[in-house]
C-alpha cells in the first residue's frame, strides 16, 4: 500500500523531521519535508502528496491555518502533531478537518501506524465516492457531486451539497445546531445561520418547502433526514 504514497512532514524541529523520515521511509513511503507552512503550501501545490503530518505551533502561520487553507481545495488526510495534549487544540484541529491528532510524546512507530490508518480510511472513502446515493426523488452522485431531483439536475452551492450529503449518509440521525455549526462554520454563527442554509436547500430538493418530507426540523434540537 505504502509504496505509491508520498507523506509530507511539516515541523520546524529538524530532529523530529529526520526521525519521522527514517521511520516512514523504512515502511517504503516517499517522504517530503517542510520547516514551515509557506514551504509546505508550495510543496502541496506542486507535488502529488497523499498525507500530511502537520505540526501546529511553528514560526509564522500555524498548522491550523494551513489546514484551513488546504481544506478549501483538498480532502487529503491531515494528521496534526502537537506538543500539547489538551482537548481544546484537539477539538479545534478535528473541527477544521484534521483526520487525527497526535501528541509528540507518541513513539515514531505509533505515528507511522496512524499514518497507515488514515490512508486506509482515505482509500475506503474514495471507493465510497463512486456510489450514487438514491433516496427516491433525490439522488447524489458522489464522484461527480451531481444532485438529481425527480430526474433533473439541481445546482447546489458547495456548502449546500456538503450539508445534503451529511444528512443523506446518516438518515434519521438528528444533527444538532451546535454540531452543524462546528462542522461547517467553525463554530461561528447561530441557529439563524443554519436555518437560512437549510431553507435554501429545501427550496431546491423539496416538493413543498413549507412542508418538507426530507429535511425535517426537530424542534429545539436540530434537523434530520427522513429519506434513504
């Protein structure tokens, strides 16, 4: 599995970079390195990278900001590497789209194992992305990101599409306002923010947006998807 995978290690501590390079190369990974986020961004733009091991605290832009920037363009697996073990950083990193959070006290062997784990999950997601989610009137093609309602293509904004996909992949699961804000708006906003976006989405997929059959409000809690 690892022979075709390139890992980018980003850390301003050269001793950590060299140690991880040795362990990753021993597992037949190709390793690229960067000492700051500017160099990492340039490598990300220029190279075919399969996974990033990313330090958080570095001179200049921190790892959180680089993750946010990358997530605007790519779903490449990102593992945060931090000297801090508190939950605040961990929650922030995962909310921004990180796939894992590793404290630097972890052994190099454990870090390599977790790199392999996120790559396996990523490969599994890519296989799933070839599916078409069929909910009757509503169909999502996960490879082309096309949404079809009653046989007609419907144009959704990127955020509307991601919202709909989340609901379709978890039918009847109730997502609270807080969960939706954390996942799609970095925790910034309020219930009105979500209501506006869900109202627009209903206009595009519901036969009668005033009496929705798919995106159902759970009063005082959030929303769930009734199809599937």
